[in-house]
C-alpha cells in the first residue's frame, strides 16, 4: 500500500467532519483538491473509504479502520514534532557525562542544579581516570568530559568554567605554616630538602 502523509491528513479531516466541504475549509484547499486526494488514497487502498448517500457522507468499514490508523499516525507525528522542538530547546534528551575522579567532589552539586533546571534530560555519570577519559573522547563515547587539563590537539572544544585552586598543606609546626604568597622556588627547596631527609 503506497500512500502519502498528505492523503492521510486530508482523509482524517474528511472522516472527522464527514464532510468534504468542511475538510476543505479546515485545510484551506478547494473541494475538488480534497476529492482528488481521497480518490488517490482509495485507489492506493483498493477499497472505498466513504459511502455517499444523497448529500451525506459515511465511513465504510475500511474507512473506519483507516480513520483509526490515520489518527494514530497523526498523534505520533505530533508527538515527534514536540520531542524535536524540545530537543532544539535542550529540554529533553540524554547526556553522557564523564569526569575525572577529582571532579567527583563538586560534580554532584553542579548536576543537582542542572537536573532541577532540565528535569527531562537523563544523565549518565561516569567517574574515572584520565586515561579512560581520553579514550572516551577519542571514541566519542561521552557528550561532555570534565578534567583538570584538556588534551592537546584533536577536534575538541574546551573551556574553563570554574577555578580549581591548588593549595599546599603542611603540619602546624612547619616553617611555612601560616605564610602567604610563598614563592614557587621556596616550595621547591622545601620539597627537595624533604626528599633528601627521606633518603
């Protein structure tokens, strides 16, 4: 059976109104154009879809079946249209997110805010190491990856979205405890001295 969505749309309007004239008005078509679409559909179905009794129009058994399916198809098309509109507005869909293990400390708070704003988006979260993140990027397994240092090269788009300061932690009796703005050279000296003491 070969039919077009246009034929189904015209048929659904005629079947709903049981009137070629009212269907033509609704669809902004001429009545002969509506009649032609119905004739083409009946030719494709190889059964009459309407009985004409005087000026009245009735559905045949085949017409009632076709009306059922045409309404179901119209409903599915409307649903598909709504889903596509929501996807265009980023309101529905799936997001595969992979993060480095260090990101896991603040990722839940970010995701909580995101989920409240976009409740119809399903998120899968994978917390893993840098090597796996790089493989996922290469294999296009994740939609979004969060890590401390993005890889060089490749066709990736990377951007910083928050500061991730590194701090030095020392015991209270350490010579640098409580100091502000310690130069990197001083940290290196302390680090080398500490390594020598362990050896």
